[in-house]
C-alpha cells in the first residue's frame, strides 16, 4: 500500500524524503524567589546585555550547520560574569519558537559601578572567543552592553536561585548529540534550547528534542530532568508534545516509482534522503506501518526564520511531478 504525503511537507524540489526524526517538546517552569536590592549594596547600575544578528534556522534541518544558539551564548556569558563579578540578574529572555534556533536573547542585571570597566573588559574577551568559534558561520554576531536609565524594577533573583538557574542553562544539552550510525552526516539525536521567558515568580523555557529512536529521546529528556532534580529547585515540566519518527526504507516501491517519474520529466536523478526533522508522514507510518511513504515539495528557503520564502517556479515543477506520479500509481 502506498501513500504520497502532502507535497508541501518538504523544502527542496530535487530531493525526496523517506524518513525523519521523531520529537519531544516540553516546557519547564522553575519557581524563582526575588529580592529587593538594598541601596547599601552598591549594585546601583542596571545594564542590559543583548545578543542579535545570529543566523537562526530550523532546529531540525539546520541543527548540523554549527550555528550559534543565542540562549546558550547568553547563558555562558552570564555564568562567567556572575562567577567573576557576582552580578544580580533581573531577567533573561530570548527565542521565539521552540523549533527554531534562537537568533536573539537579552538579560537585564545589576552590577557595581566600580566593576563596570572590568566587566566590559571581560565581556570583550568572551566576545572575541565566541567570534573565533563561529568564524565563517555567524558573520553578524552582535553583542552589546548598555546602561539603562530610569529602570524602575529594582528586584533580582535570589542568590541561590540565580546560581542554580545559570548552572542549569550552562549545562543544558544543545545542538547535535549523536550522528546517525548508517547515514553519513545525518544527525540522529539533537536538542534545541528554544525559548526562555522570565516572569515575576518563575522562569520558563521550552526544549525541542529529536531522535530517530524513542530510546534516545527518552535518555535526553531524562538527563534534563536529572539536572533539574540535582538543582533541588522547585520546578515542573509540562505541555509535552511527542511525535513519532519514521525509519527510512531506501528500497521502497514508492521511492523507485517516484525516481523513475522524476528522471523521465526532468532528465536527472533525484536525491533520496532522510532528514532530522518531524514530518506528518511519521504519523501515517506509526498508525499504518504497512504503508510506503514519500514526502516532497517545492523549494522553501530560510524555513522557520524571518527570511522564509518560497521559490514560485518550483511550485509548477512539483505540480507536474505530482500529477505524473499519481497517474503512474493508478
């Protein structure tokens, strides 16, 4: 039995997809205690650190490209600044979608006037090293530190909560974890630190984790929960969204027929692939394992980013292919 999936479910018109990773997305909410700054403490300068200009992209198909995650970067920087200068954090925010690599993040914190020049020097050292790591990948990294005038919220995380939260974010797994043992350069298991939001009494973040096996997804999830348990902070994990993977079968009849049709129409071989992203086809395969499946579609550039766009000419190409393929299947 064969099924052709919605042709808009893939993003390159010269590639057919016959397998994909499954996923596990969930929200973690950590309760935070706030303190009111003591005027005698000399933590009298509110500043805002911002990271902008990153490439971002899809947390599945772009996760292997070595792009920076703004939330991981700002977590690393804050951890180092806190370790050296004992800053007092008011908020950390960033990311917009759980399945997109965060392009921007920011944090507001208080510091001592006497430490400002030394902190700037330390921050610049970090920025230089970060630029080296992402040289050729992230050409537009923009990290800024600005003093805030008339900032009215004089609260910050308690010392214990701040230290533990920064430890968690510093250690959270992110990016490719394992590559596929049989398919070259295909990510098998990954994690994306997708969004982070500070509220009055809690800090919330969303993780999106993917794998071709449920076992590896569960292991990755359990590691995060173990890290949270070790912190002994008051937290809850909820809003779980799980979706199945789709194991690739490179010898399926549907892929052979589709390849023949593509070759006949366009006089070139099509690439057959599995991808590290979730596709609706996986649900059909999960409930109807006897089905043979194929995903294809027109060219979409910059998926899950503000630059997402569709190549219009490609739509005509895929439409011709779809009509011919359906005729050959009947």
